[in-house]
C-alpha cells in the first residue's frame, strides 16, 4: 500500500507515539502528524473530537490509514500489515 494516506495523532510526552514515528522513519512512510498538545482552545477541542470519532477512548497514538483503517496504540505489526510492509 505504497500510496496510503497515513495520519498519526500523538502527544509529545507519549513514548508509544515516538516509537511509531521512529518506525515510520525507518520504513520511509510519509505521514501527517498531529501533535495534539500543541493546540489550545477551540482548535484543540476540534482535534480531540476528530480523534474521538476514530477512537472513542481518545488514547494515543491513534493512527488512521486511508479512510477505513484505524489502529490505536503501539501495534507495529498491525500498522505494517495495514501499510503492506513485509519486512
């Protein structure tokens, strides 16, 4: 799935979020990163609502791959599978 649209919602203090970012770098995965703790007020509220629509527990990391796949947590094997990574 080389052309996957990938979005990672995370926190600057989250070790699992950092691990996923590191994995994406290792595999040269292009992704959009939303560091939730950088936002305040209405912007932050809107982003949290966006995350809750994907992951009602609003936990991190929350990863959206294309329109249909949402993976919550540091589930590297699930993420690799969803992205078609076989290594």
